[in-house]
C-alpha cells in the first residue's frame, strides 16, 4: 500500500490505538511495527489467530492472561560480561 493511502487511512494512528490495549510494552511495540501485507500465506494464519483470540474472549474460560513483563532491561544488563540477574529480574 502506498504511503499516501496509509496516511489517508490514518494507519499509524490506528496502530497506536490498538497498541494501547497490548498487555506489555513488547506487545505494543510489535503492534506499532505491523505493516500491511497482501501475502495470503501470511494474512490467513494471522486472521486465524485473531479469530481464536476473539472466540476465547467471548467465552468464559475462568482464566485471564497474566501480565507479560518487559524483559528488555534485563537483556541489556546481560550484555555486560559477568553480569547476572537476580530473582525478580528472572
């Protein structure tokens, strides 16, 4: 899709709106990194995942997803040779 069309559709703004509902910073970043695709081999499995989640959210399974911690800071720390993570960071 061309940049003008994405601008007219306010594509980036839509991604920002969806990213606000992500359960982690990593998820929000992944949403904001999405690009349109016409590749059917990519789109169909993604739509199937969306349908699975939609069906899950409509039902009452008595379970909710746990918060997903942002591990990027711990990973940056581990880049330093000899560094270790403490229990909560793990």
